[in-house]
């Protein structure tokens, strides 16, 4: 009688451990062009997601620094080819910035996200994207 309980317990543990992660992070190192491209998978068109950007910028130590924010020119392309674009501003003081909250993608599949910075701030190491599935 103990063996079936052990097998059932093992099966439950394995099923829970195979669950999709609730958050995915991608960091792209700067190549100096100010262009970043991400593939974002939304497997559930009814689910809600938070999207955040994060970065690291080497700031001048002894020189005056007047940079307060910089623009991110963003283009989204859906799996079916529809797209929209917008410009948002990234505050330099923040390492992580919530870009979109409670986002419902409307289409399942892999979306293309292109981000352009013109100009890219001096000392920028790269730009990351966090996609968090909400429960």
C-alpha cells in the first residue's frame, strides 16, 4: 500500500515542477547602435502579463551629468503581422521600469519587440526585458 502512495507523490511533484516559469528575463548587451530586438512568447491569449525594462548605465563620477531620462522607440509586431509603435521615456535613476501592466496580448504565439534608442546614452551596457505572467 505504501508504494502506490510514493508513486502518486512523485508524480504530483514532477507535474508541479514542470510548470511554466511565471517570469522570463532577457538582457541584450549594447553593441553601440541603440537597436534591441526581442522575441516575446505569449502562449495564453487570455492571460495577463507585466512587462518591464531594466538596464545598467555607467554614470560619470567626477563630471556633471544632466541626463534625466531617455526615449525608447518601441515597435510591437504580432504573430499575424499587425504592429503598433510608441515612444516611452526611461528614467535614468531607475534600474528597472514597469513598461506595461496587466497586458493581455490578444494573440498567442511569438511577438516581435523592437526597441530603438537614438541616441543611446553614453555608458549604457545593454537593455533587458522582463515578461511576468500574472496569476
